[in-house]
């Protein structure tokens, strides 16, 4: 071990650097008469200079660990994004790219931005959101901007899919070849920090499908997991369509209505 150089020692991590040196008392130009530690592969160095080296090494290793932590965080966020099922077009959606034209859109944008920035508290309280109303008002944009924000800033998990796709994933378990069960998929839906269910009210008619959707939302409700429900139906129509789901999300939740005409033709959103 005594044949290692200081450089080599620093590469393998923090060890007792003094073990690499022989001690004697000499005059240090910087610190005066000091205990000097000499090494066959390095010039003599006093104990105070050695402390400076140790401090520099500690600083260097701390910087390396911080860089590694940032890189790990970056990889984690990239993995969360890849698992979120947010379509590539929607992964670019942010609050900054949402152009609010009407006073209603401005109010809804601010409400969703506040929801995203306070997501850690909303996650603790199990606060959900219903985005209800006419097409082309940016409901999906704001929902995905929220998901993108909590992934990038908090490293939280999110999952985006239409209600129809959610049913498809569940029904795929009904075949004999499936290695997972209906409850396995529902549990997967309940584990993510934020679930976005798009196109609520489209092609949902059977009592079985209504029950499946209620089980997903109710399980998240019980586990204090926020859900964003996007629908072109009015709040009254949602409640009439499935009152249990509406009540679960509305209880201690946020209801935002979008009543303006579509802005898609002008490509503002």
C-alpha cells in the first residue's frame, strides 16, 4: 500500500493518506517548523499541507457524488417519462406553451399550475381534478403539463391513457394466456402518483365497464392517489353518467369547466 501515489489513492476513494508517508520534523516554507511526511513517490509535505490536500480531496469527492446524483436523477426521470405513456406530442406540453385566451382558460391554467406546483401536498391529501367541457380548450394540454411538471420537478410517477385503453389493458387479462389478472392491472393503475384518464364518457356503456372504472378510481381514492379525469361531458352529465365516480373525484377535489369554443382551428393550444 505504501507504494501507491497520492493520485492513485484519490482515485480509489478516501483512505488515511498519512499512512502513505514517513513522519519527520522539518521547516515548511508555508507553515514554518512542522511535522513533515515524506513519500518515495512524492516530495515532502507538512501536516498542515496534508490537511489542505485532504480537504481538497473531500471537496472533489463531494462534487463527484453530486454529479453522479444528478445523473442518477436524470436517468430516473427519463425512465419515468418512458413509462408514463404520455404521447410524444403531449410530452412537449408545459404551462408556458399553453396560450390562455379567455378569462376561463386563464383561470383554469392558473388552477392547474397551482395544483402541479403543490403536488406533494396534493399527493398527501389525495386531491383529484375533473376537467370537464367542450373540446379544443386545452384540457389534455393542462393535464399533461401537470404530469410533465411533477415528473421533471419532483420525480413523481404519472400515467396517461384513455378510459378505453384502460379497459383494453384490463380485458387483455381475460384470456387463458394472460400471466396477470384483472386485479393486477387495477393495482398497477392505483400505484402511480398521478393517473390521467382521458376521454371519459366515450364508449362506456356496460355496467361491467362502469364498475371497472369505479374500482380504479375508488382504489386510488382510498390510497390518497390524485386522479385527473378529462371529459367532454358537462359536470352534470358526468354525475348523471356515473354518480359514484363523480362524487369520489369531487370530494375534496377540483372541478374545472371549459365552456369556450374550440381554439384548435387557430392552433393557439
